[in-house]
C-alpha cells in the first residue's frame, strides 16, 4: 500500500514537472506570422540561436489584414436555384443571397464576376484529338500565371473571355495548394468551361494529388493566408464541401483523359495499375464513387488515389514513392498499347523544361519552378509542340516578410491560438492516407 502511494506521488511530481517544463518552454517560444499577420509556425529554441519550426495550420493570426485579397466565393445552390454566397475580402467576410445567373463581387475596388448557376458540361474520359489542345499542369493556386499564360497563348482575351474557339484546354492536375489564390484559379477554370462549351471547345480539369488533399480537408500544403480565409468562410460547412458549386464540380472531374492517341494524367500510369485490367473509364468512375462514399474496388481506389496510382506515381523519373522501381521502356510500351495511345503526358514531378522521356513516349510538363524554363505544351492537328512563354511563374518567396514575436502567456488570444493549433494538428493526423 505504501509502495502504491509512493509511486502515485512520484507520478504526480513527474506530471507537475512536465507541465512546468512545458510552461517554461512556451515562455521562450516565439510565434512566426506572415507579412499580413497570419500565424505560420511556432519557433521553439534549441540553443545556439537555433530553433525548431513547428507548422501552424490553425488559420489564426494577429488581427490579419490581407490587402487586395479576395478569397471565395463559396456558393451553395438549393434545388429551386436560389444561392447563398460567402466570400472573404481583405479582413472581413461578406454574404449575399440571390437567384441570378451571375454573382458580382467588389473587393478592394475591383469587381469580379462568377457564373454561380451555370453548368459546366460533364467531363468525358475519351475524346477525339481536337484541332488545338493546350496542356498545362501544377498551377497550384497561381492565378496570375494562369491568367497571363492563357492570354498570351490566345486562349482568352484581355478581359479573360474565351477566345480559343473549338480548342481544348487541359489542366493535368494540381490546380490548388501552395499558392494563395486557389478560389481565383478554380472559378476561372469553371467559368472558362462554361464559355468554351458555347463555342464548341472544352476545359478539362484533371485531379492531382493536391486537389485530392484539398477535397479531403488536408490543408497541410495550403497557403497559410488561404487557410485563414477558409476558416473565416466556414459558417455553413467546409468551403469545398460536396454541397458547394466548386466542391461538387471538382468531385466529378477525372483523373485520366485520352485525347485521340494521347493520354493525360497527373502522375502517370504504372505497370501495376495497367496490370489490374482497369479501363480509363473505371479509374475515373472509382474516383467519383470515392467522393460519393459509394463502394469501389480495391484496385480502383489504388489506381485513382493510392500511393502508386495515377495521381501519385513517380516511376517515370527514377525510383518512385513507396520504393517503386523506375518503369522500363517495355512497361511504358505495355501501358500505351493497353490504352490505345502513343504518348502519355504527366505533371507532378518537376523538370527543368518540358522533357520527352522514353523516346518521346512520355512528356513531362511540370515546370512549376522559377528555375525551370517557362513553357507550355500544345497539340496542333495531333502534333506536339513545346511553346516558350514570356509569362513566368514568379513564385512568391514563402519566407518574404515573415515576422516573429514572443508568445504572451497572459494573452487570451495566444491561448486560443495554441488550442486551435492542437485541435487542427489532431484533425489532420486523423485524415486517411492515401484513402
């Protein structure tokens, strides 16, 4: 009995010491913020003027003000066609309800237009090769680059209107994450999809791994200021929920497209996926079933969202994720033959310039780097051409303008930030991976 009391007291002392040590550590910990006041990291000192940075995904901040930044709108439409829109402008959240086809939002002196009730044509898995087919990948929330590139290549005019006629635009995955302007990119692609269809063209938005992360609620790769604005707009549920215009649209998008004899997917088709015997239609159907919560086969899930599937595979570039070996030329030939193609176009893995691999049977187009050549891939009458762009990615420096300050243990706001930090970190740890 005495022994039990002793160990009980000892445990109590240890717990108290741990709590005390935690308070001491917090006392010397700093909060890092973006230039506009959004919390980005906790900086825990480890000696020698060095610290460990712990990422903060809470969306909290020191009275954030984001000049000129419009995020959203998040739009939910009921069966009668009435909609409710929520958006974030600089430092406040706005809402409006209505039934008009278009929502006009003015933020920081600029008015933008959103086709909130227009319907984008249902995506197709296989299409004939159009006269013109432009393929871009890994936009990752870089609305300025997308807008400027489309204007430079004659896809849109100076006002952002579709001018590509019956041409097709393909985004080969990863429209979102990293960059702050995710909503701007998605609304632009959505609106162009509506306008293109009216002229006989089409916009194809393929899902990449980052698009999947976003739909799953995994914000660990998202821009911190975008996380802040999303949190502010969540009054009626997740901003990319299945009940939102963009969320529902994205959940219908494919993971693979065949245009004539050209395959396009985000990461690539492995020999394992090909050996499963799944058709391209079955891969896309498995992805849509997953978002609906319907049962899908193990092979279908692995192909659509698995670590070796078409949104994650890196075997064309060396040893892939999960220790997958580099694909052989014979395996590439097998994939192409099985799916009736002569070329497969992929993003996902950054290259210095658009690069033909395996004798041109694979075209790697992820040049989302300031160190890479600014290029785009276009097929004209079925022939591939690599175009040099005047528009550059000009990716923002993630370290620019960062500030830091000491945690104030007497501040109610700082305790709220710590609580949100723990809550959000736990929620992220509970998300399924890969599905």
